[in-house]
């Protein structure tokens, strides 16, 4: 349009949009990205970091000292020395199975997401490193267990079996809660293999990974009175060993409902007349019974290894919302053991076989094991034991009877003196009665 020789441009098509700055835009964008990256909670969680309140009682009991398995301790400096041995075991594994590396990588790759979901925190390793780690660790575990169960297949120069300290350290590291890979992938990989050089009738040629694990731990002699039957459905080594220890029978029904009154120390119970004994036959570790004033507690061999195992099994129960069998067991033992006198009482009764050193070490172990673990104050596998023990303890008659036995009948002459005094007292009453009758 022209006006007075001056050309005017129309402004009707000019973009008049004004960009309005959104308050806190970068922060909102960052938070939205974080929300979108969250992984959903999984019902498959079974491998956990030990909670700090439990770890603090003995941090060394939960950390591997020789070999890392799985992602939580992957690449840590103190554990790198074992990596070459793990790769050597992978090489032996491939030579024995006569399968291509690609076959195992493919199996793990297909189940990578399922494996990751077993860990109760997001694993930041990329896919390649994660699959590599799982394969190396799986091959190492399988070969290590086979070398123990079938000794004639070991390399005579294998330092892992030549050095008892290294072997013991690895065996301990394998049951740590934070040092696990899922059993299902170990089973899948093992099922693809055949023991070369074994005859067709060999029992080892047809082993499942669960059978192999069972034979390995039976050979380890952990001193925990494990079940003879193989537990099925284990999620990893920590869970497998817990399944071997926990009872297969239901607890005794309670006489009353309400809060549980926990027990006194063994020495206090003894003063009330309670006796402690080891069952005549081998029983499950948790098969603790109280009857007729006698508390039967199955034998427990306490070593550094069994102490570590108990700690990790309890940590697993606390994390995984399982029935608290081992937590209840530790709570009961913690109540019974306060001082070295309680420990000495159990050692004399051959209930505890102490390989930890002095009795103070055992008392400290149970006192620390019992800290910061959560158990129900209305439900326990040993609720009936608590009830019967406390009923016995609160009975005045049992206290008096115990005092008579412990103070006055502890040697024959003291007993004779008490009997003589009682007879003399009775005769005195009779004589007094006769005198009164004669007067009348």
C-alpha cells in the first residue's frame, strides 16, 4: 500500500509472540529427567546392600576380602588381584565345555534385564561390562565348586586350592549377601555344560547346579547341623544356606496371646533350677526345646566363618521380609548369653564349641549380633520356649528347690547335715507334742 508516495508495509503478518521465561525452568527440567529415569520397584529383589545399622556392628563381616562376585564390589582395588584367576577359570571353563564364548554371552544377554532386577539398587554398568562380569563370575563359581567336589580334575598348580588361607577366604566371600549373582543364571549356564572326561555313569555328569552347591557345602562341614535334603528355590548362596538351616516344622503353639516376655541369662535361669543340655542326637540348629526344667539347645561350632555366615543370613532376613527364623534364634541366644559366665556354662554343656578364642569373644559376638535387628514382640519361632522358661523362672518353688540343691546338697556331707537337721527338727516337734500330752 502506498500513501503519499510512501510505501507502507503491512504489519499484519509480523510475529508478535513474546517468549515468557518459565520460573525455575532448568530445575524443573532436571527433576523431570530424574523422575523419568527411575526404575520401578521389583518383586525380584533378592540381593541387597547390608543396612548401615547392621553393618556397623561389624563392617568386616559383610565385605569380601579375596574375590568380588556381582556388581556391588566390582572393580574394588583390594579385590583386583583375583581377577586374573577368575579369567583363567573362565578359560578352563570354555575348554572343558568345548562351547563358544558367544553362546554364553548370548544366554546372559537375553536375561540381562532379569538379572539386573535381582539387585535392590540400580546397577550403573553398561550392558557390555555387565554381561562380561556375570559370565566371568559365573564361570569362576562353577569351576571353583567343581574343583572342590571333584578333586582329581584340579590343576595341581592351582593356588586357590594350594593355599588354605586363599581357599578359606574365597569360601567365605561366596556366602556374603552383597557378593552374589542369582542362582537362576548359574543354573542356566551350568546346564549347558558337560564334564569332559567323565564316564556316562558318573554322578557328576548329571549334577544340577543345586546338587553341586549342596555337595560343596556338605564337604565344607560348617558345623550348623544343616538339613540332609536339598532346599529348592534358593535365590543365591546366602539364601541357600539359610534354607539349609531353618526348621522344616512349625513352632509349638503359644499358651496365650500378647507381648512376649524375653528370657533371662543362662546363669540366672540356672539359679532358678533350669538345666542346659545338648540333645543326644544331631538336630537342626533351631530345634530348641524346654521341658521338665531342661532346655535343650543343639550344638553350635563357632568359628570366624560361622560368625560371618550367621551375620549375613540375619541381614538377608532383615532386608527380604522373610520369616525371621535366624533373627529369632540370634535374639534368643543374645538373651541367654550376657557374660562370659553364660558362655562357660554352654561350653561345659558342649552346646557351644568355641573356636573364636576366649569366652569374651563369644559373648561379644552374640551381644553385637542381637543389636539393631528387628524382631516381633508378639511373634517368634521360640515364643512357646519363652513362655515355658519364664513360667518356670517365676515359680517360687523352683527357686527354693534350686537353692536347696545348689547350696545344701552340692556335696554329700552338706546333704547329710541338712537331712539330719530336718530329722532333728521333726523329732523335736514330736517330743514337744508328747510332753504336752503327758501334762494333760
